[in-house]
C-alpha cells in the first residue's frame, strides 16, 4: 500500500531534505506500506546545496517510482539556465541562482553552464521530467497554486509555478483541494483554509521543512516538520485559517476514498 507525503519548498537544504525522506520511508513502513513522495518544487536556489538536493530527489524517485517531482519557479529558472535560455538570467542569479551554481562549481556563467550539463546530465533530465501539477482523488498538487475560474486542464504552467494573490485570496470551493508551496507562510507552520493546504514554511531560513502525510483510508491528515534543523522531525498543528467558511480540517469526510 502506498502512503502519500507532500514536501514543501526545499531551497538547497539537503540536510533537511535527507532527514525528511528518511522520515517518510520510516513512517510509511510503520503504517505497513511504502511512501509516495510528492515534491512541491523549488528544490534549488538560495540554500548551499542545490546539487545535493537534486541528487536526493533523483534517488527518491528511483527508490519510490510512484513519487513525483513538481516543477517550481526556481527549478524552472535553473532548467532555463542549463538549456542556455538567458532571458531571466539576471533575476535568477540574484534570487538564489548564484548559490546553486556555486554548489556545482566555481566558474564563470558560461563555463558553469557547460560544466553542469556535461558533468550532471542526470540533473538536467530530472528537471526536464518534472511536471506542473498532478491530480489525485480530492487533491491537486502544484507548486504555487491554480488560477480560480480556469478549468484545471487549462491551467497555465506560469500560474502553476508563480501565482500568489489571485489564488491565495480566493475564498470558497475550488475543483480540488490544492496542496502547494511557493508562498512562505507568516508563521513557520503549514496553513489550512477551506480550499488549500500551504506547506512552504521557509525551510532555507527557518530550518523548518514541512510535510503533509495523507491517509485516505483512515481519513487522516498529519503534519510534520524538521524542528529547526535536521536532527529531529516533530508533528505540528497547522494554522487553521477560517475565513468565515470553516476549514478543511473541520470535517474530513471529503477525504474518504470514492467507490
């Protein structure tokens, strides 16, 4: 039996990511199954070890083939750089890209691009194979969110990787419960509203990389995060943001598997 775990934005913190993967594997085994890990994107940039993070993601996808790597905007920036697309190079470089390059080599931009592509072709392939969203029962997983009022099959990659306020401010039902990262929550805790579960807790800065564990059979949602560093992972209570419509955690009957 597969047990699903969604992991928030990593941003180069390979120490936290390694601990979280080990936790997911151990927790799934305790529950009598195997993990299906959904990486919500932004694996690279800002932190010190983007290279190590992509290595960990690649191993996890190989070890647990049902797992999924969703492309974040920072992953997309890095992919564009590796494919020699320079249109957003300056923005990327000054928003974490420099740290990513340094995790691979100390070379100028052009030499670094050629070196990474030549030396780490698996990382380029991993980024190319990443997807923008995945639907799973009552859930939709995406890096940033969805544009309200647009059919799921018509969502644009830019919105799935970049959207903020039009999605975050939307109140009321959406076609699926959206599980996402991208927008750092004010407190380093996951946030649950009536239509979304937000898992970006600023791991690069706070040391808190968050996990959502989904057990549909038991109609349970559990939240965990690294406790400021990679030495311990603790269960946490998410912030329930009731905007006058209740929250997803008030009644979990929607989580029951459909016949």
